[in-house]
């Protein structure tokens, strides 16, 4: 009988916060990202736009404050957008392994490549938070469970593909940009996790590199 691995997933729920009139330390950066007038002053329209972004992406408290957490998520989104269709332009993920799933912790991106050919992605992911950092290095998928459920964190983990101890690719119900991160797993949007499930198999390589901001 197979032994179920210790799972590194999980998430938390939060209540909405009252919109703030106080400007944040990253006011101008956040205004520019959201396409707002860049004046460094917090208006009610700015607050509502920031709050909408926070709510959509699971950032709490969602009070419309342009703080380091909100700007940190936006910086990652900018880096993901800049990756375009050449996420491995720097050649950090091995190109001599055939089909391999790459995970860049720094940009919170993952993709599947075969040699130098991009096969799927890049897609945004959410990796381990501070104290639960997703481990780096070359690994292999060793166990797959399409309807996995974590008895440790009491959360569903559909399309789980385990590659290092309790660390796995799997989908989550919330936002992949929601801080602070997982308990080590590589969280994915449902459609992306489903595509990974269809393209990968037991024994396929996984390469994790970089360092997640804030860890």
C-alpha cells in the first residue's frame, strides 16, 4: 500500500478591511501599475482601485493601502509579464534533460520545456513562504494523485504531482498571487495544474531555482 506523503500546502481566509485615506510608501509605484494619475497622493479613487486589486489577488488587509506587500505582488507580476515567451532566456533551467518542469522562485513562474523548446507556459505560481521555502535543485516527479487532500492543512490539492518530500505541483482555489505563500508546494491555477497533469508523468524532471522575494 502506498504511503501518503506529508503535504506542504494550505491557505487562510481573511475578512475585508475598511478603505484607508492614508497614502502608502509605494503610492506612486502602485498608481503607475494601476494606470492611475501618478501624483503620490491617496484619493478615494486610488483607494478603491488599490483595494479592488488587493481583493482580487487575495492581499489582506484589503484597505487600499499602497504598502510593501501590495507593491511586492505588483513587482512579481511585472517580472512575469517581462518573461514573455522566453522564460528561460538566461538558461538557468537545464536544456539537456528532455521534458522538464522549471520553477523560478524569484519570478514565481513555472513552465514546461523540452530541450530548448517551450512546451507550455510560463504560468504564475505561488511557492513556499518564509520558513517553508520550496527546496531548490533537480528533482523527479515520484507520485501523482489527482484528487489529493491534505490531512495536515485540511485543504483540497487537486492534480497533485509530488516531486520532493511533501512538495508538489497542485491547484488552489484562491489566488496564486496571495501572500505569504504555501507551505512548500508549488500552487497553481486550476487550468494550469490540469495542463501540467496532462503533460507530465512519474519520473519526469523538475528543476527549482532562485529565491522567492521575502524569504
